C-alpha cells in the first residue's frame, strides 16, 4: 500500500513495536492503548483502564503528536515532539518508522522510535497479498 499511495503523493508507514501492557505481545491495534491513554478492549465490547507508567505516558504523547500532526498538516513531522525522530516518507527506499517507548525505563525524555527499511521478505509478502486484491474482491 505504501508503494501504491507513494506513487501519487507522500505516504508514511510504520511498524508498531510496543507490547500491550499485561499481554507480553504486540497485537493488531495495540497502539489504541496509547492513543486512548490506557484504555484497552475487554470482553463483550467493554473497556479496561490501566494506569500508565511515566514512560508509557511519554510514549503516548509522542504517538499522539505524530497522529495529530498528520491530521493537521498531512505530515507527521510538522508538529511532532522535539525528541521524536523525523519520520521519513515511504519511497522506493521503503523507509518506515518503528514506534516504541524510550530505551531507558522510565525514560520520559528520550524517544525509542527509530527508522528502518522494509525487508525483502516483507516486500515479497506484500506483493503476494496485493496480487490477490482483484481475485478476492466482493
């Protein structure tokens, strides 16, 4: 998708690499815990609130700043926090940001986020999925 969208305008991709508290894993939609400041999904559509550590709060602020910057300006870097790295657009270099808490618990002043490039294995997997789009449409 990054390649397709990047062909017509700037696009940014990310890999979320922060475990959901209490689970020990990174699940699809795990960033919602940070975006909604400690609210997770419980059984039957209920919500579970978990108190956030100072490091989690700092990471939530960083994540929210990127998202709001994108909403306000179309660029996640325009209003990012000063401590946050510049999030490079996804281009032929397949750059993306890895979003995670600061490296030193309980870091509230250092970003743990960093840039990486999509691996060839992931690129091949994406091509397989993209090749199915026309076949599997409803």
